[in-house]
C-alpha cells in the first residue's frame, strides 16, 4: 500500500474512534493503577479521619515510603514490592503503563494522523494483573484485621476490588468492539 492509502485507512472514522478509545483505555488503566497503588499504601499508613483534611497519614509514610523518591508513585511501588504485594514484574509493568500513557497522551496528534504510530497493548493487559494483585493484598489485610472474617474460609485469589471490576469491564468492552488487531 502507498502512504496515501495507509493514511486514508488510518484516518477513517472507525479507526479514529478505535484509536481514541484505546487512548482512553490507557487513561483509565493508569488512573486506576496509580490511585490503587498510592491510595492503598496511604490508607495502610492512615490512622484517623478529619472532615476538613480527610485521612490523616502517619509521618512514617513520608519517612518509610516516599522519602528519597522522585514521585509518590515510585515510593509506593517500592514499598509494595518489598511487602511482596506486587512482583518486580508488576513494578516494571506500572512503569511501562505510565510511560506508554504519557506517550499516547502527549503525542495524541500522531496517534490520530500517523499511520506508523503504534500503541503497545501489553501494559494494558499487565495493568489488569497489577490491579488484581493489589486487590488480593489489600483485601487480605482486611480479612486479617476485620473480625467479621474471623473463622471464615475466604478464597483470597477470588478477591476483587472496584478497580478490578471496572477495568475488566472496560478492557472486555474494548476487545469486544475492536478485537485483537493493531
């Protein structure tokens, strides 16, 4: 195919919708993972609630989690890795997700008009695994600390969170509509 034919196919409205949906999927994935990581770890270090300030986070959070890191996310990823909540592969997947999200967001014009622009879907699939590992870890803490679960046999691998359910829904919706093609 010639460049003109490639361009015409690329900017066809159905493909533009697919590309914009894929970019949106990246935004959803990143925001769910980012908030799951940061809010989960912050919540672990929170001890009290004030209406004006929200959750009060222990100084230990700043000292043991975020100190020395460029971003709060990086500190939380490290803490979760050390706590065996996520694997080193999960930590890498979060970084790849952040990098690809940034790339598609900052180069949205190229996404829409450049037929050679490719979006890596692997970080999206990996995001589902990360969200599942976060749900199991933080859900496990709830099971271990909430007396309503005392004496109950809970399938930890079956734990889901709002984020895992939302993301699996949007991911399934994307693939149902657009399939597996690039």
